C-alpha cells in the first residue's frame, strides 16, 4: 500500500517505516521529534487502541465488557511499571492511573 503524495506530521511507527522504505528516498524526509513526545505518543496509542477495541467481537454487552477488561489491563500494566520505577527512584508517583469502573457507566452531572 503506497502513501499518497503530500505532507505528513506523523510519529514514525514500524509500519510507516516499512511503507517509507518502499518509496524512492528522495520522496521521503524523516526528522527528529521536536518538543514533548507525550502528545504524539498519545495520539498514536489512541488510534491503535481504538482499532483494537473496534475489532473485538460479540454482542453489545459482551463486547463492552471485553473492551473494558482490555482497557483496564493497559493501565494496570503501566501502574506495575511505574511502581517499579518509583521503587528504583526513576519516577515520582503512580497516582496518575485511574481504572475505569465496572460495569460501564457514564456520569452526566
């Protein structure tokens, strides 16, 4: 699959790097990320997570339950990683992770 000609402001993923490798080198330009990586990384993981969640099969209730379980696994893994980093002194706190409550409800206050 080729990329349409144009300007892009994308974080370089492994998939994108493979696609760029198929192009003539004079048609590509890759540069170091400027500024904070947080926004670019957040955008990238949001797109990927959305695709993964959409791919989960099942009826509405079962699908939502399975999506929630998957979504909560990610911060649990991060919380464990942060706990190790806090213990080693490379991070300050793991308070930023807040799991989604079960069952799924939205607050409309």
